[in-house]
C-alpha cells in the first residue's frame, strides 16, 4: 500500500497591521503582540522607516505572525514561564506629594515658569532656604512649596538598573499664516550638543528608583526663561530653558533672511511644549538614537495676552506716522526695532511667570501731538468776571497754527479776545473756546473735563459738596491730520483773575505730577500726550520720550486705572493704563531690562506702589541683569507676612498707603481681567 500523500504546506500567515497611537513604540506594540521585544518587528522590511524615528499616531506597523512551539516538560514538576509585562514602560510629569503613594500622584497636564529665585525654596514665595539638589528625589517640604516645580517619573517593569537616564527638552512652537499656534517641532540641533538651540533647551538627568517599586523619579526641576537662571550653581541640571528667540531673529535679519527673522521673533515662551523621553532599557536596537523610547509631552501654561500700543516720539515734526521698522520716518527718540525688542524679550521673559504674553497692536514713530489749552489747572475756580487789576472783564484770545507738511496748505487762524462771564466753571469757559474754534474752517476742538484734585471741593450752603474740576481743550486738524500749535494766548494780567487758561507746552521732556492728591489728574503735559494719542482703555498705551522734567533718575512713569479709589478719584478714560519710558530705558541696549516690565506691572497690578523685596519685579529700585537675585520675580503664592505697600483711599478723599500681603499673580488675574484676552 503506498504511503498517504502529505497535506500541502500552508502559505505563511499574513502579517498583522497595527495602527500606532500616541505613546506607542515598536517595543510596546511587540510586547502587546506577545513578543519579548521589538526585534521581530525590526526585521520586517515593511517597518524600515520606523527604525530611525519614533512612531507617530497613524503609522501602520507590521507585526509578524507568532510561530507556535512545544515546550517539553516532565509531569509532577513545576515549570516557570514568563509572559512579557504590559505596559512595558511609561513616563509622565508629576509634582509629587507628601502623603500619597508614588503610583497615586497625579500626572501634570501643564507646566509653569517658576516664580522663585532659581536656587531657593521655602514658603515665602521667593526662597528662604536652599533648593535641594538633583539627587534628592523624595519629598522635600521647601521644594514642594513652589507649586511650579516638577519631576519626571519613569515606570519600567523590566529594568534591573537603580538609575535611568531621562532627557527633558522644550519644543519649538509653529504658527500658521495668521500667526496662530498650530503645532510644535524640535529646536535646531541635538540634545547632546549644548552649543545648539536644542541642546541649550534640554537637560539630561538621572531618575532614581523609588524604594522597592518599579517607578523611578528625577529630582525637583524648574522651567526658567533666561540664561542667568539656567546656569545657577551648584545644582545643575535642574532647570529647563524656555526662552525667546529674539537675538537669533536679529542675527537672521543681519544675515539678510527677513523671513526667518520674522518667524523666530514669533516664538513665544508660553507657546512652547515640554517633552520628557526615556530610552527603554533592553531595546535590541543597536544605536541609542534608534532605540525605542517612551515620551510624555505637556504644554507650558499658554496664559493670556495683553495688547500694547507703542508710540515713539520724534524731536522735529514731519507729519509722518511711521509704522515700518527702519522706514524713512523711523527717526524717533529710539528706533522702533529697539522698543519692540524690549517687549519681545524682557517683557516676555519676566511676565511668563504670571502667564502673560504681549501683542503689539500699534508700533509707530509719531510727532508730538497738537498742543492744548487747559482752563483752571490746579485752581479750578469759577470765573470772577474781572481781570487781575479789576479794570475790566477777563479775556481769552489766541492764534492757532496748523502745520500740514505739504499734504495741504498750512493755515493760521486768530481767535479774537472774548470776555469770560462771571461765575463760569472751567468747563463752561472751555466750551466758549470750543465754540469759536469750531467756527473756523478745517479744525476742531473738544472739551475734556478732569477729575477734581483731592482738596478741590466746595462745601455748598446746604451742606452738599461740589468738586471743582479743570477742563482741557483738545485740538485736531480735519484736513490732513496736521499738528496744531497755539500762540499769542492772552497774557495772565488780562485774563480772568480767578480762572487762568494756559497752553500745554509739551516737549520730549515730560512734566509729571504724582503726588497723593493730584496723581489721578496729572500734569497738563501728561493730559496733552495721553488724551490726544489714546488708543482705548483696554490697551496699554506706551510712549517713549527723552526724559522727565526735574526727575533725572526716573526710568518710567505709569498711571493705572486706580479702580479701588473713590469714583471721583480715579483716572478718567483716555488717561488710564498709560506708560511713559525714558529714552535710555527703551533703547537697543540691555540696560535696565526690568524697567519696562516693572512699569507694566503698575498697570496689571493697578497699584502705583511697590514690593518690599529686592528680588521682586515691583521693588522700587531696578538694576541691570547680572544675578539670580535681580528684581524680576512676581510672587505667585499667598505670602506668610506683609510684603507690599498698596494704595489706600483715606476717608477725607486723600490717597495714602497700607501694608498688605500681595500675591502678585493672583492680583493680575483678578484686577486686570479686562486687559487680558
């Protein structure tokens, strides 16, 4: 009998295709499919493209069919078989806790720039004790007090090592044509080379085994925004640099690459992500850079945006409103690129710790605005009806001179002297001026009434009170937006004895008033500048001039809203949320880098006073950036003791100060909500 015909050999089973999800590696897919590691998957030519890069969601990974086998063994004996563990390894960001088991700590969904002095810790918000080093991986009370510290945890079921290598790095944001964040990519270079952009924005650190568990943690880490904080000894590496790219943009512009420069300038600190990577111990790939790894990616708190309208004043009027950096009209007291750099570098860096970023909605070089006439400044009395000598009624007359810079003919108009009736308020007299100006061709005037200074209050016979308020007359040219100057104003001797009109002689050297009784009213120079060039109360108006009259040491001056004052003691619309910077605190150098962020702080904190600590941004004395203890912090927690002088409205209407405990970050979120978007 012939032997039976053997059955035909079945064709090899087709590979299984697995669609990768976020966090998958060749090793994790292999283990989930029953293999010990990724070697069988790496051997398939269909997976060749995955051997030199991490898997991305949607990648189609081929998994070979497992072959069945027989393991012989005697009966009446114990045989041990090992099944690959699932999951093979995980990585996550944590803050840690004092009481929870390690496995129960929550994963951080975002990171924040630290508000602390980088090498300090403790419960006062800026550091009264030393920050523990990278080898301290368990709970530390002082480091834990900084809620912005974080650790990286690796959960590896297989490794027998006591320490694992972890890389933490910042990821570069990308933007669409509209300037909106649309993704992230690696910074140029490698993590191993600190001379590259990617290298200086990454840190390599050890994660140590947590007791007898299969979890490993790094020491406490911090996100920082400048090289000074990133290089603080002796505890490197514990800081991750997430700074701007403004200097790189300048280098690109110098090299003639305007497109690249514009892209680099856009890079926001708060738009960056942070990635932690662990290369799996035991992955069979030959080269470390091709081995399977697990990652976790979290965003830095995206924060909210504040709008700035920036105007640089020029010394000689030209009629040009220059909006092009380096354009022919970019001839102001500083260059447009210089003040923009200060915003995009120093303001970004300092205010990232309070989750604030900036958008420049206007960037212009402009002339000084048209002059104005103020009626009853300081002494806003009702008119007496007589001149100083009592020989007749007081009068007001003047000449308007309109300079149109060739866009239309210049013009001169004479307002003949007119009598000021008795018992007029400053507003009523200002309206008499407006009526006469508006009868002239091509120019217009309007009245702006100021709040009363603190003690300009009249007690009426019936016991009620009336605030005595000065009034300003603001001029504009309807023909071409020209500049109007006022000459030949009637002399004081011929004006009303009780109610004087004056011209605001605004120059690049600004006169200010910041006394407790008149700060909310301001000097006529301030009102002339702020009111005519106002952009709106939900935008911070920023002006750059040469200096401050009689205040040679003043770097900048700010008038916030003063919303906590009595309604008649607040800044009026058109005046509030305005900053003036001195020329050398807004130029292209790195001098006084915290001056502009400090002045912005007066607006966002709605407080004209200061912090106690010389490490805080709102300390009254600023210095150049040289040290980790420089005044650039914004306390982000409730302090244990009084730490701030704060504005106070006294019962008599005057303005004083009080001692408070200020959590600066929380105050920005609450008091400046209308400015944040």
